[in-house]
C-alpha cells in the first residue's frame, strides 16, 4: 500500500470515529444501527481476474442476528433500487426520509 492509500485509510478511520462520537453525543447507541464497509482495491478491477485484493474497513454496532437480517434486507432493497441510469444511488423519498 502506498502512502496515499495509507493516508486515505487513516482519514476514513477518523471519519468513522467521528460518526461513532456523534452517535454517542446524542446518546443514540441503543437507537442507531450502523454497518459500514468500504473496500479499496489494490489494483484496477479486471472482469477477467478471478481474484481481486481489497483492503477493507469495517465497522458495526450490530449485536443481534435480527439486526443483521434487518441491515441485509435494507442493503438488498437499496441495491435493487439503485438508479443505474444516472448513477445517483437510491432516492431518499422511497424510504420516507426527510433531509430538510
């Protein structure tokens, strides 16, 4: 891993720690479910490659199987609803989330 990649991973870890701090600040440890995964490919991804090396950062507060099932279901639903034409991700309106 080169120094740019190391700097990226270190900064990413700091951001995850900030999010954990925010959850703690509002005393929402028992109200928030978190599941964070980000992978950094070591090389460009080639569809013909059988194996690709990824350096990954993972963080979660999931303790129960039911919480894991909930997270998996949400991830699958959001993935299925991705707007692949515009590559903008999912629409928050579909989830009754108000960002105002």
